[in-house]
C-alpha cells in the first residue's frame, strides 16, 4: 500500500473511531431533549378544550395507524436521521431525497446511495457508493470499489478502484484520492490530490479552481482553462522487477522514516511498553505469531457481525478502526521486537537505544519482502509477528497490573 493510501486510511479510521466513541452520548442527550419537548407539547394540548382534544387525539391515532401500516420504517429512519447521527448497515442502504441527516452518517453496505442531505460527515465502507443528487455538507471518508459523485460534497478522502465525478458532481473543497482509475468531469472548488495507478481522465467540461497534484504512470494532456492553479505531476514509484533504483530508494526511505517515528514514540512516550516489546522471550514471540494469526482473521468477522446490527454498528466501526491502526503499526512492531533481540546479542548494535539495530532490521525485512514469489509470504509473516507482538505486549501489561 502506498504512503497516500495509508495516510487516507489512517485519517478515515482515526476520525471514525473518535466520533463513533462519543456518538451514543450525543444520541442520548438529543433523545432526552426531544422527549422533553414532546412531553411539554402534549401537556399543552391536554390543557385545551376537552372535546377538541378528543377529536384531535382520534384523528392523530388514525393517522398514526396509517403511517405504521404503510411507512413505518421510512418514518423511523427519517426521524432518527433528523435528530441523531445515522448508523446503517445491510446489503443496500439508501438515504432518500426526503431524508435529512443533521449529524454524521456511518454506513457499511454492499451498495450505498445518497439522494438526500447529510449535515455532517459521511463515513462509508462499501462495494459501491453513489452520491446521486445528494448534498453532503461535510467530508466524505470512503473505502469502496466504485465511487460515483453526482451531487454536492465538501471534501472527499477516498481509497477506491474507480472514481467517477460526473458533469453534475461538485466538490466544494478538495479531492484527496488513491485509486486505479479516475474520471473527473465536474467542478472542484479547491485542490485535487490524486494518485491514479492505471489512468486519470480529466474531461473537457471539468473545472478545478485550485491546484492539480497528480501521480500516474505517465503524464496526461490537459486542455487550457481546466485548472486555475498549478499543475504538478509526479511519476508513480514502481516497486516491481522493472522498478527504478530511485523508486526502490524512495520506498525504503519512506518505510525507514515511518519505523523510526514509531520507534521514537514508543521508546520515549511508552518506555514500559517498549521494554516489554524488546525483551519478549522467543517462546512468547512464537505464541504471538499464533495470536496474530487468529486475531487477523477473527477481528474483521466480528466487526462485520456487529455492523449487521443497529446497536453494534458503532462498536464494529471502533473495533475496525483499532484493527486497521494495529495493522499499520505491525511492521514497525516487528522491527522493534526483532531489533531488541538482535541488540542483546550484539552490543555494537545496542547503541543509542538500539537505533543501529532498528535501521539494519528495517532494511533486511524490506529487502526480504521484495523477493519474487516468496516476498508476499515473508511480508505476511512479518505482519503476523508484529501484530502478535503488539497484542502480546498489551496482554502482558494487563497481567502485570493484576499481579500487582
């Protein structure tokens, strides 16, 4: 996964986790306020003429009976989306043009269609996302196979296979996307930052009022007047058998920097955790691989099952967020753990708090992951080791607290 892809995913899951954690408190307070308003209005209605009140109550009961028989689920969804954050999952989720979500929307489904309005942000994990005439007055964070924008949004942060921005698609601010193919034919209020690994098509009717920063296998031709700001092109760093030396160097440098950042944070801000990670016994490392394998498979399944229930959607989102962050840290965790063992055997590598060992282990593991055919297997093993060591270190901390 590229650096931009990882950045977008981390932004998505981090913000998603934070918002979903506090969503229930917001929902509860909103419900209490609505209940109070309803109670007040009912008391006022009761204090009016009894005969009129009786007639109105009868009429109201009849109306409610009609709505319940024909439009119960729609009315419930609309009422919830008007006053609270929306949590939805299923095969197909549609926010119709008669609905308004004044908060944020969290959706997991095969197909997601937005025809109505969302006042906050939209978080989506789906096969297909269609913003068809909908208006989203916040950011869109999406992971999908195909994303089609035929409405109004503010910012788009997305990882997808195909992005289609139609003639009527409008992004009030920025597009920040990593994809394979992108077709843009709408209006972008500010900048477009896009990495298209296969093809990028900027149609003749497109208007970009900011800068166009794009990465593709080859530079594209643009008609005059499509981009108001600057156009900046960077070739994709191809890390394959035909990749350039510069591409390999950039890839290694990016990985090394990310590992060193995690190493500095862990050693300085969480020294006890860092100590457990670097002093883990070989037996526990073997157990951690098994723990990593089980957790790697089971966690997504649990998240999906939770998201299939309305009550469990925020918990499923939060669990998936933690899972994605742990995966992003797994390579660095493996490097830190292995470098600690290596430094204990070779004192020369233990200088500057194992800095030399961290650098050497990072380079070796990166090089092993590039081996043809065997590289993906080695990468999977590295992920399992790091993922398991991270979980094992957390478990050991809980055991230490219990022992104390």
